[in-house]
C-alpha cells in the first residue's frame, strides 16, 4: 500500500503550536546568550549592527 500523508488532527496541531509558543522564549534566550558569549570570546562585546 502506498504511503499517504494524512493531515494532522486539529488537536495535535493545537498542542504543537502550544509547545512551540512555550519553547520559543527559552530557546531565544539561550541563543542570544550563546551569541553574546561568542562575541565576547572574539573580543567584540558590543553589537554594532545598529
């Protein structure tokens, strides 16, 4: 039997969206902290992109 893609059930989509919303903040903070550390290691503490 050929494999067919079944759309996600609405409840599964909602729980996935909720999970993404809950993880976005903490992941963003971790990435920013890692970028800051990398800049400090490279001797560029200030973000001069402005």
